[in-house]
C-alpha cells in the first residue's frame, strides 16, 4: 500500500490540486461526476472531512453559509466585501502570520495545520456606489 489515504480522498485531493482554487463540496461532486469513477455527494463530504482532519485541506465558511475547500499549502488570504460578497484572493507570498505560527507551535506544542486571515470591508465598485450615487460621466 502506497498510501493510507482512502481512494475517495485521493480523488478529491487530485481535483483540488488540478483546479488550484477553492471548491465547495457540491463543485467537487459536479467536477468528479464527469470522470470515469464519480463519487456520491455524501462520499465527497466524507472525503473532504477526512482531508480536513489530516490537515491536508482547509475549509472556509462564506457569509452565505457555503463552505469552500482548498489545499492547506495554498496559504491564501482574502479581502471580502460586506456589500456584494465578492472575495478577492491576496497574492501575497510573504504571509506575516507564518512566523507567528511557528512561534506558537513551539510555545504551545499545538500542531498547527493552517491559519486563516480575512479582511472585510467594501470593494472598489461598492465604494464608488456609496460615494457617488449618480453614474459617472466619462469626459474625454
Ligand atoms: Zn463589493
Ligand atoms: Zn497566511
């Protein structure tokens, strides 16, 4: 046996790696449905839960109650607009929390899998909407 991981988890993991983005359980299910060996939705949920418990995958709960899953290696942080709900991924490779994470792991002996860091506010289009009620006339 190469891996202790169940096949269903392998499949879900492979998909998350391929997509390189956050996916909901429903999206994972839909994507796998087109393959030779599709998984049932309940199996997808179980696989995601298993991957989460092993620290391979992290879950992010959106304001609308939907949970998005992504690989924990992808240390991605977001700017989330409270008005339109748009979520913009920060491309920052140097995460300031990493140093803190290592420090905490040493001091607390806690095995940290991942951390989350989110920023909430208004996106540019929503700011414009609030500040300028009239449509902007473009002068040339
Ligand atoms: Zn917005
Ligand atoms: Zn980070």
